[in-house]
């Protein structure tokens, strides 16, 4: 069992892309890390956030793995699925509710459990991974995705304002396109080079760039930064 100077971190959505890069970066910093994936492969804790109760079960399992103490939670899990408005109403609504359940409600559950835990343990940090879509919006097939990420930003700001006096810090990270499996498929579907022309940097972000920002918020960001939203989008959207 390590001493209390070693940070204990729970990271969701860690099996690929940004999450896998974040896990590698945080492990390199010497923290004790517990990771979640939908299927629980590679010794990750399994949690399917579409299922009611999955978030709270994950929290309890992570506490068990980390000797009853979590110092930082990184909410990175999410889905990006199309919901064309020209389909049936039932299909559209099912996709909308699934996305909101996984991308927003489950993350809110974990934030609530983290805040309650941190209030009893001298504080902690919440790092929520949202999206450029929270501010810029997304394609006509992705109303629900943009709405879920906008909710994540509002949720995180509310936590930052409400619990700073308890030494609970909260940060939002808003990547634009990032070269993960999801982004590669989407870039191809949206015309690739034409879409890249909308990014002044001329390329999409790498998972490692986003992971570095996650690590900064989780480990080093000064307390006065709480409530901040950090954009990583190659200047494709500036506020």
C-alpha cells in the first residue's frame, strides 16, 4: 500500500484513442490508476454506462481497487453515433436517449459520487472530456452528441463554482477532431481534405496532445484554474 502522496485516479473510456493515451501518460507520472472500459478487457473494470447502476457500481469497484480513496476522476467515456432526423421517430429517440445516458447522465453520476467522496477526504479533482461540439455544434445527424457535450461543460462549471471552497477542482477539456478510430471514420464520411481545410492548424489533434492536457488538469493545474474549459481544436473554433 502506497502513501498518501501518490495520487489515486479513476479514468473512464480508457481502452482506445484519447483514453488509452491518457492512461499511458498518467501511468508514466507514477499515479495509481484504475481504468474502465465497456467490456473490461486488459484488466480494466467493466462498466456499460447504458445500463442503470453501472456508474455507481464502477465507483465502488474502483474504491475497492484503490484502498478506499480516489483523488481524481477523469470522465472520458462517450459514444459518437449518428441519429438522422429522417429515420423513424422511435429510432431517433432511442439514439438520443442512449447518447445522453452514456455521455452525460453516467458522467454526472460519477461526478456526484466524486464530490461526495472528495468532501469527506479533503478535496479532489474532476476532469471531464467534452468536445468542440459543445460550443460549435455538430452535424445535422448529431444533435444529441452536441447536446450531451454542452451538458458536460455546464455540469463541470457548476461543480467548480459550487465546491471550490471544499478544495474540489473541476476542469473541462474540449477537443475538436482527434485522430482516433471514431474521428477517422467521421473524417472520411465528411470529405476528409475539405474538412481539414476548416482547421487552421492543418491537421487534427493527436490523442497524445489531448492526453497531455488531461494530465495537466489532473496533476498540475493551479487551483485558480478551476472551472476552466480548455480547447484543443487547432483554432477551428475559438471563443
